[in-house]
């Protein structure tokens, strides 16, 4: 591991000033960053430790009905908050489907949003990777790429974003709070992550020194709690990243879908909001035929980036399955195998 300087600021303002210097990265739990540093994939000159900054570890219910989640709240604390799981079950299910219990105890909300791709060529410093070294090429294009992107990819990069947590957040119109050199600003989570185009090394809309300080879910989000599910297909039932995932949330009134939310994971370099599919569902009965039409619309622009044409059909089927489960109603308790197609409901969650 390359030697680096370590800074532990006392305030958010001090952290932003320190991190604005070239070669600097933020350190929270480090569940992804430290692995990258040990493998010489990331080689920062300086780490700015934000783990002790005041006020970033709170879950706050605001007067306007929205919910603010501090960037240092752990994945486990958020998922196991009883009121949170009841109001946002699709987010809790996604959180509990990711990593191991030990990692969820350490990993933070802010870090989860910014975790790096798990593309093997990104992690292998002997391979060409435009994301790791701009302009070097993309060995994944002609390599082992059955798990790579089918939406929004470019010739420069076909990697996917690995987060489970981000998928339902995008579906529910979450907003990210950012502290930067110009002060506090907000951005829709759907706009935080960038598609690769010709600059895959630029993964987000963040500028040097920008620090994510919180995530906010709007007041309307709990309105989907009665019909919301997260479904994830992976190589093994636990401790694996999604090949394809889907967050489906419906608001059903008088036997018809008054409003639908749908987002996919594992298919692109960012969580993929399927707005065209949502439009198809609005005002219709929640039937298999309607869900199949929505699934087709969600993947209409998908194309293989390699040996992964199967992912398009798999994604369609996962969309139909997720919508069907959501329409049937959110289970009273999150299954013992969260987000698994093989899980049964009714197991103890908290």
C-alpha cells in the first residue's frame, strides 16, 4: 500500500477544505476504499477521516414529513430502525440483502452511495481500464463480461454500479445533501452517478472536496409502503452483488395503480430509473399483462455489451416478478433471505 497522510478534521468545513487538495479522498468505514488501496487500485496521497464529525450519524424525521439520513449512519442501524423499515420497507430490504452483517454494521450510508464498481478488470491493475486510468482502454469489452452493463454503456466502459441501497432510493426520488467549497447544495440521487460516455473516470457529479452529508427521502415516499419490494438475482443467495435487481413500489387505489416507481440495479453504471415503465402502469389494473408491458418498456433500449444478452431477458423477468410481489402487498416482516426470489415472508426482521 502506498504511504499517505492522515487528517482528522473537527468540522465539516475543515474536512471540505482538506479534501479539496489534489490526491485526497474521504475515509469513513473504508469497507471499499481500504480494499482498493491494498490492491493499489486507489492510491491517495491523503485521507480525510470524517467518522467523528458531529451530526452526520442521525436519522431525523423532519417537519415537512421527509426523512433525513446522516451520511455516517450505518447500513445496519438504518435497516433495523423499526420506524424506518415500516415506512420504507423496500429500502430496508435492499440494505439487508447487501454484504454480510459484519460489513453492514460498519458500512455507512454515504459510503454506500459512492462505492466503486466490482468489475474484475477495474480491480486488476495489470488490465486496461478507462475508469482506473483514463485513456488506457477497456479489457472488459473483449473479456469476461457476462455480468456487465446492458443499459447506458459505452465503448469506453461497460461496468455496473454495485449498490443495492441506491436502487430503491432512486425509485423513491431521494435527494443527496452535499457540502462543498461553495457551501451546501442538493442533488437528486438519480443525477449523482454519471454514465460513462467518453469519460468513465468521472463517476459522479461531485467536485473536488465535496462531501455527502446526508440523504433525504421525500414526504411522499411512505405512501408506497403497502406495496413495495426489492428483488435481487445473484450468483449465490447471500453475500453477493446483484446480477440484476429491481425495486418496485406501487400506490394502488380502487383496484388500479395510481402511481408506480421502478428502478433497476446491476444493469448500468448507475441505478437505472425506468420512468417509461412507470408511465405504462399509471391508471391501469395491476395485472401480469400490464407488468410485462412495463418490463418491455424498461428494457427497450437495452443491448448486450458482450456475452450478456441473457441479462436483458433476466431483467425483464425480474421486473415482472418484483411488480407482482409489490402488488400482492409488502409482507409484515422482511423475509429471512431479503430480496431473494427463493425467500418466504414472515421471518423475524427486528
